[in-house]
C-alpha cells in the first residue's frame, strides 16, 4: 500500500459532519452503507448524530451554554451566602 500512511486519521470539517448526518436523515441509505461510502467508523457517525440532535434541542429550547453557566454562577453565589 504505497502512498497510504498507516494509522492516519481523516479530519472532518463541521460542514462535512453536518452534511453526512443530514444525508442519513434525508435518504433511505442505511448507516452501514453511509459509513462505507465515507470510510467512516459507525461509532464516530453515531457520536456526530447525537451531538447534532442535542444541538438542535438546545437551539429549540432557547438554552445555551452561556445561559447555563450564568445560572450555575448565580446559584453558586446564592449558596455561598
């Protein structure tokens, strides 16, 4: 296998990850076929999908990490008193 580095990993851009997850949601292709198509480990794909769905939940609920951090800081100050 000339020209292929052993133990090399591909870096996926956020756009690539989103496109692949969206493809899984909008087509009838199986996850196994999708992962073979992109030479992607299924565990990596499921991790991306979970993060994608969680991000959507947070966006629709109106909560963000900043709001959560502020709430925790407020609660922390309240408990210190």
